C-alpha cells in the first residue's frame, strides 16, 4: 500500500476547495488524485477539523515472530533431518501456535538453517 499523501498537498487541495477553484472532479484532475480522495478529505476536514492522514492500522500480528525463533532453532538443532511438516507439528505442540510449512521455511531461512523439504525424493 502506498504512503499517505503529504499534508502539504492535502492543505493545497483543501484551500482550492474552499476558494471554489473548481468542482471536486476538476480539482481531482488538477491535483492528480481520485475523486473519492477529495470527497474523503473534505469529509475528514468537516468531521475532525484536520487534514492529516489517519494513523496506520497496524496489520496482522506475526504468528512466528522474533520471540518464537529460538524455539524453531532448538527444534532444528535437536533433529536437523526433520521435515518441515514435522517441525510445524513440533512447534505447535511446544508453543501452542499452528504455522504453515511455508511460514516455517521462511523462519528457517531467516535463521540461516537448512532442513530437507520433501520425503518423496528417492
């Protein structure tokens, strides 16, 4: 997702709207923003008295974050030939958090470790 537009641009758009320098559609074309942005900006200004962007929503919380990496490292060191699916099961048993095989692979890569990926290779 792109960064919010600058407060300076928002203030120029607001000033143009208040000076009636054109319709919202014309101002959207002039400032190279969407019509819905102009509408939302004006509504935000009417409701709050400010044009600053809303704070970032945060996003999803990582199931396997920095604090869980030592658990993964210990599991891999205890059995280096364990498959990713087995490590996922052991991690879930030890931490109570279920993770996907791809998430486990990314954690192992982050730790710069290596485990076999597939049992079907003969």
